[in-house]
């Protein structure tokens, strides 16, 4: 075998081992090439032993070598002979001799410098024939030859993998054609058309960026490394997800440069990854999970269980519902401990699954092989039917065939469902029982639960209208059927009566709304009462100096009347906020309305006819007479305004309502007890339904601008609720409106009942002489209010001292404790009135009588007043006579 044939044989051996570069791995290093050559030599030696009758290749190469050089020496001898005999041959002999000499010189020079192919073959033959090592032969058949022939760049350019030569700091020196194409597809080519750095091509976040960082770090240290990297490239359709095996190797003889290879792999490897190929047909679901949460590959069983197509499972989030970071961390430990999670399935509802990682594989950090086991017990086909127990259950159950929101039919229903929705006939369309809008919500809820899982969300449906309406919560659950089947869809529909709960929620929301606005109203009323106190008080003082007949008297009367109207408005605010002072008494409703009717007649005018119909044997009630009269007055005035200028009839009717009747009326808030009912009816146009729903809302009014405050009915609502009663509205458009007031009946002996006559006698005992004697201390932080009280009591004959706040009052009491009465405001800065009095009694031994005054209602400050035993109370705004009589009654009780 010749030297050329030997080199050719070596090349064929390399090709046999590496293939054409598209199917299998290539030898990358010098050591791999040497190993292949040794294997080829061993193979040749083996063949020689099998066939001993053939000549050894080495002897043939040596014989060919010596024959070649023998021919060369023969030619030299011929040239010498020609030169010697050149005298006889003339010029032709000399030319022939010179040409032979020149040929021999070129041949020898080429052999020494390894310049030409024939000489190279000779050199290889010489080395092989003389027993040179394979490593030295590789040196001859390596990069020097390609460089000499100008083929190195062309070989790299013809490679189907992206190849890159870069400095260790990342600066690109050379890139082949495939790398340029890859950079253009990624859209990271520079403006000058230069190839990008490797870290710019794979510019990502998270775990993939960590892989690129490790590769760049290895390149900077001139070390070999390789990783599997995912990259989304392009803009069309959000980009294409691609997968690369990226490797970096140092370059021998060029320490400042490294060689990069980017080999593109299928996103879901089969042939290229031995583990993927091994588990491709495995009967149990297995997938490869990278530390970043990416799915390197998933076998056919895993895709089938999850109902996914090839390439759809790209990350762990495509499999598992909810947070996945803890799951990935747990599986990456490869401790074979099963971890449970809920998985999404495209061909079925979500299910519980168990994950167990059993080995590591892949390039670089690689991936963890994870086996998945799905609990499919819930996928078994259900055979649903309503048993006897379900038929008599207190909640509704129905079986629906077909789509809920389209052609759904009630094929079976228990008694509770049929009574609620009227589905007594079999195969009745569901839309006849439940509104279409509700069915649409049910269908959407079924779709949502199928996608995301979790607890079912109830869909509310209202049946009936008015007080007889009922609210039901509907729950829909599709019946499981065989996977892939196309039979009739069945759905179990459950109904639960939530009417009482809805009423409680609405009442609570209304109560919270009124409570919030009530807090604001009470604070406004407090400040307003302080202002009115100054106006009313000084107006009373001026009226004492300007009696009737004085030119200023009429103006003072106007001021007093309007100030009193403003005071009544603040009382409405306090009533609405349910913080007005109540003085409950056990009274007869019949007596209250009979005495109050003459005031109602004057208030509603001549064009409105008042009719009072009293029931017989009515029980007593415990109410605040003034507040109840205010509520009835507001209802009467509201009815007068509703009937308009033409007038009409106003009827007030009373009757007793037993506990059974109260329960049967089904009015929110009514308890199972006896009530006294007051009906206030008019003959007006009635109240439309859209207005009736918010008629008790604060500041809601249908009157023109400036004609009403919107506090009338909300004040009535607050008063009745504070009296532990219930108020409701019944109205038909065009037939008038009826307000019903339910007050709890009070069982008490007749002796304790106060009659109006007794009340009048009590009022008659009020002192007419307002003068008195004694020392009084006034503690008030509002200067105008304090000045009025001081002036009023001074005019009445009392010796008055004053303090602007509690601290100043305590200083006065330390110096002088000889006060008969202390009149103090409740709310003051730093220290409030009750705290000040308590401290004075405990530390200074104060024995004086106490009267508290406040712009808040007594109910709002009752907790503070209870701290002081025997303390009196007067609410602002009070009149001159009011404060004077209260002080005198306190210092000189009527019994004395």
C-alpha cells in the first residue's frame, strides 16, 4: 500500500467513525484523532494476522521508498555521465544535464521544506516506513496542511453548526455563515453588519442567563464547557422557541482565543438525547425538568395523560397549577421523595398528581428525570340518579341534560328544586325555570372551574317578586363521563335557599351605611348646636330687654323662630344617627295619637282630611313620646307633599299584631313577638319600585332643589330603629302609599303607665321663679357659650366663677372648694368634664352637685356620664329658661 493510499485509508477511517457530521458526534480533539488512528492501525495489524500469505504493508512501503530513491540516485548518476560526456554530445547534452540537475534540486528542496503534495506523500511514507508515532503523523495531516492549502476557513464555513472564534473576553474574531444566519434570525446583528458576541445572542433572564454566564466564565479561563440553552428568536407570533447545545473549547497554540460551537437541537429531543430516546416509549409518564423550570423533553405517555401535543409542554407551569418554585426545588434534589401537586389537563378536569425525580442527565447542569403519576379515580364515569334520600333533602338537586345555557332540560329533580323553580314536568326546558342571564353565569362558572379548579362559586337566582321573592344560590357540577366520549352532557344542579342570609347582608350593609353617615351627622350636629346655643341664648337675653311693642321685638322673634328651626334640624340629624337622647315611657298609642292629632291637623293643612282609626285592646308600648310624635309628623308631612296641592285623605290606623301574624308577614327585622302596628296611608300617586328601594337612604329626596333636605324619612327610620321597632313601605303606583310602623308590645301593670294627664301635672310643677342663690363654677371651652351661661346665672342671682378648660377648673378647685354647683361641658381638650369631676372628687374631695352640658345627645355620652353618680344633664342648644330652671331644680329640688 502506497503512502497516499495510507493517508486516504486514515481519512476513510475518520469518516467512518464520525459520519457526515449530521447524525453523530465528531472528534473534537487531537487525542480523539490519535485514538482513532491507533484503532485503524490495530485493525490493519489484525487483518495481516488473518492473511499471513500477503506481504506486510510496512515492507511494501519500505520497498517503494528505496526503489523511488534508487531511481533518484540512478538519475543523478546518469546526469554525471552526461556531463562527463558532454564534450561529445554538444549543446543538447549540456541542456539535458542542466534540466535534470534543476529537477533534482527542486525535488530535494521540496522534500526538505514539505512544499508540494508528491513530496509530502514521500515524507509520510518515510515517516511511516521508519516507524514514526501516529501523533507525529497527525501533526502532518492536521491544521498545517489545511492552512497550507487555504481550506481551514472553507471547512468552518461549510459546517452545518454555528461556529465562532472569539477572544477570551468575548470579542468576535471569526464567525461562519450559519452563525450569521442565526444572529439575523434573532435580530441582534449590529448596524455595521458585524456578528454579535455570544452573550448578546443569548441575552436572557433567569436560569438561562446563568448558563450563558458559566460558559463565558469558562471561555475567559480558557477552559472547556458546554450547556443546553433555550432561546426565543424572532418576532412573528411572539417568537420561536429554539434549543441549542453550546460548547466552548480553548485553541491550541492560540491562548488568547477560544472556539465556540452552537449546535441546534429539537425543542423536544428524541434521537439526540439518549435518555429521551430510552424513555420515548416508556409506559409511564416521564419528563426532563431543568433547574430553570424548563421542560427539556416529555415522553409520549406524559403528553397523552396531559392531553398535550408535541412541543406544547415547554415549562413546568404548563403542567402544574399554582406556584411551582418549591416543586422544582424539591425535585432537583433527586431524593425520590414524591411531591404532590394539581395538574392541568387539556382533555379532562384538573387532577392530583405525584412527582418523583429519580436521576440526573443532560449537558451542563442538565436536567432531572421526573416520573409523574396522576390520580385518575375521579375520571371514572358516573351513573347519577336521585335516590329516595336526596328526593326529600332540604336543598334542591336536579339533573340537567344538554348545555346549561342552551338546550338544557330538567330530566329529574327532587321536591325542593321543583317547588322552588317549578320544574315539575320531566324534560322541561331549564330556561323556563331559571333566567337566561343566570344560566349564562352558570355556564361561565363551569368553564372557569374546569380551567383553574378551586371551590365552586355560587350563582344567585331570584324567584318571585316583592316580599314573597326568594333568593337561591345555584351550584353546577358536570357529571364525569368517559374520556373522549361524545354522549349527551349531564350536569348536577344544586340549589340552596339563601333568602335570610341575603336579607341579613342587606340590612347589615344598610346599617353600616347609616352608621357611617350617622357618625358624621352627630359631629355636625355637635358643632351646630354650639353655634345655635349662642344665637338662641343671646336672643332670649335681648327679648328680656326688648319686650313686645319694642321695634326690635319682631326681629328678635324671627331670629328665635329660625334658630329653633335650625335646632330641630340638628335633632333630626341626631335622630338619624340614632344618638338622640331618649326618655322612654310606658304609654298608650291610642292616647298619644289622640292628643297629637290636633297638631297634625294644623300641620297638614285644610285640604288634607285626617282620619284616625284606633284599634281595640291595644297593648302598651315603651317609647319616647316626643320622638314617636316626630316620626309620625314627618310621615304625615311627607304624605301631604306627595298628594300635592289638590289634597287628599290621610289615614292613621292602629292594630295589634300577634307573634304568629308577625312571622307570616315575612318582613325583614320582625321577630316572633307581639307588636303594635301604626299604619300611615295616603291617597297620593304611590311610590315607584326604583324609588322604594332607596326611600330611607339619607339625603335622598324627590323634591325640587331647595324644597327638602332628604332627612325626613331617614330620620323616621333612625327613630323607629332606636325604639326597637321596624318600618316598612307598601305601595302600588297610582294607589297611594302606606308606611307601617311596628313597635314591640310592652307587658306591664297598668299602675306604672304614665298618662298625658300625669305628664301635664308634672310639667305644671316646673318652677316659674328662676332666681336663686349659691356659688356656681362654669367650665366651658367655647367662649361664647361660657359667656352666655355666666351672664344668665349671674342675672338669676348666683355667684358665678368660670374656667376655660378642665385644667384651669382644677386649679380653681385647689384654691377654693366652696362651690354649691359645678356646670361643666362634657367634651373639652386634654381632659373631658366627667374625668375632671372624678379627679376632683378623688383627690380634692369635691362635694358639689354636678350638671353636665353637651352639644352631643345624652345617649352618645352616657358611658362618660355614668362615671359620675348623681350628675344632671342638659343638652345644647338650651334656652335661658332651660339652663336657669335646671340649675334651680338641681340646687333646690321640688321635693324640698
